[in-house]
């Protein structure tokens, strides 16, 4: 009987150790995925911000060109 109880105790300890290892692996995997998502979000933010800056530059260029075109079209009132 003592041998059976010893085996049961050993199996229980092994199972708890394995489940702890599994939990640690899951936590590490989750953290890695979490970091990757943050990096992806940061890259997306940089790309989006770059597109916005590019659009602003294009708008400034267009507005400047529009103003230059409009100036000669105004009648001279002298």
C-alpha cells in the first residue's frame, strides 16, 4: 500500500510540475506575441504618420501653386 501511495504522490508532483511548465510556456508565448503586436502597431503608426506628413507636404505644394496661379489672374486696379 505504501508503494501505491508513493507512486500516486510522485505522479501528482510530476503533473503539477508539468502544468507549471506549460503555464510558463504559455505566458512566455503570450508575452512574445504581445511584443510583436506592439512592434507591428508601432510600425503601422510610423507608416501612417509618414503618409500624413507626405500628404501635408503635397497639400502645401498644391496650395502654393494655386496661389501663384491666382495672383496673375487678379485685375490690376492701378
